[in-house]
């Protein structure tokens, strides 16, 4: 069973930065793509971006491009989501997830296989 353990999160003011990390128990074909999702109150869970362990660069949704950065540490089986210039509309529970699918095939929560426990990020104005 693949396990993902998240760290980070918290309450910050607008314009601040937060980094979330996600450690995955194994790095195999089953976990070849790592994705970050978020779910704001009353809204559906949406993908924020993702990265693959062995190919390509990180990809992001338009609303976070230039502010969020996804990176990977293959030695530690960890991916991170660095969020800069946070806005109140970024307030959500953030989840890391993994899938055997190629990153370009991950668009919806149904496209991933395993989830982290989630981390609350609250941005005050």
C-alpha cells in the first residue's frame, strides 16, 4: 500500500509564502506522477499542478503559474509545493496525490490512486 505523508501548512497573511512537502513510501511505476490538489470550502477539489519523477518539468494551472513551484527530491522520495505571493483565494486544504498515469493524463481527483492526508492553508487578507 502506497503511503503519502504531508507536512506544512498553516495560517498566513496575503503575500506570504508557505511550503508543503509530501513524502511517498515508494517510487515505482505506480507512483510515477505526483500531483497537488486543493479543495476550498464549498468547492470541488481541483488540481494545482504536478511533476513526474523521471521525465518532464512541473506543470501548473494558470492561476498559480509564476507563484507556485513544485520540486522533487528523488533521494528522499519527496515532492514539495512552494507557494509564494499567496492570496485569500488560495485558501484551501491542499492534498498531494500519486498516480501511475502520465502527468498529462491527470486532471481530476478520479485520475489519481493514492492521497496524502491533506493540509490546511489559510490566507488572510
